[in-house]
């Protein structure tokens, strides 16, 4: 394996910048970014003006961190070219047609379509019990009102004066991801691991919490599990968590590692 590890990013917002800063501390990584705004990039990063330039660069791995529309815009072409892709905006995979297209492209080219854990954990447990008859999963996204200002205002609530929790949504992971494309990627990740038919999603704006909180309740013939993750919001984007970029960095490192845990 080459000592230099070429990785390309799609998106250079809060997550992309944090990921680049993390990986950039290791000189083994050579980073490039697909962007039309070259001025925003540090001089240590190579700018790629379009997907054709990205494919020509032949990175070992591409990490998408630009939103759900970027998955559909760039994913199929990258996978068709045999370039493995990590998808941070997993909510895009609520579109069954897109998911099938991406999976078929990856299979045909030999590339890998990688879904990271992101802001949560326990995906190995979810996947282990996914095929068991009677398995059920409840996922609750509980975030401070600041993450839901527009949604609360639309319901007639003043976020800064919210006195108790407000349930904004309850239903399928796919519908939650469609309604809240910047907030509910984790719910769709749970559904991908466990199977969408067994997952119920609840979205809550809660003034009692200061962290982006994810609760997963699992019941199956194998036993019960209760998982809770209370993540600090990103200072640049309260709709996402600091740990999301850390998770993506670990996915990148595992891609190149000899020992994978």
C-alpha cells in the first residue's frame, strides 16, 4: 500500500472542514475537495472543480458531506468509475430507487458504498438482530429547540420560550429523512442497519436537553438493548454533532487500516 493516502471530500461546510482538519494532522493523507469556491480552501487542500476532475484524480476514497442532493448528483458516477464512497448524508438513501442504483453501481465496479455510524453507535448490534422475527426498533431524536427554530416557529412556538418537549414527527425513518434532510440522517442509518419495516422514528424538540440526543430501543428474541448518545452540537451548525466528523475520520482510517475494529 502506498504511504500516501489520497482522499477527496465533497462539501466543505462544518463537517467537511472538521474532517479535513482531523485528517490533515497526519501527513500520510493527501486531501482534495470538490468545490466551485476555491477561495474558501486552505492552501494545503487541492481544489477539484467538477466530478470529472475528481474521477481523474483517482482518490482511494471519497467522502460526501454536502447534503442529500449531492449523493444523487455525484454518487452513481463515482461508483461507476470504481471509486469507493462514504455517504454522510444517509437520509438520501430513503429513496429506494437511488439506493438500488448506488448498490448496483458499486457491485458492478467493485467499489464500496459505505454508510458511517455518524452521530450514533450500536449498528453492529442492530444488524445482528435485524433478521429475527419479532424484532422492533424505536429511534428517538431529541434535540434542543435551537436545532428546530424554523419548524417550531411554523407550529406557532417561540423556540427560546419553549417550556416542554414538542413531538415534531412520528413515523417511518424514510419519511423523517425526507422531511428533515439536515437532521434525520441517523434515523435512516438505523433503518438501514435494522431493516426499515421494524423501525419507528420520533423527532422531539426538547428544552430539557442541551445536546443532540439519540435514543435507540431494541427488542428481539435475542434480548433487549437501550442505547443513548448525547452529542455536543457543532458550534457552526447546531443541526449536526461534533462527533459526526470524528466518525467520518474513523471510517477513512479503517479503510486504510490492516486491523479493523
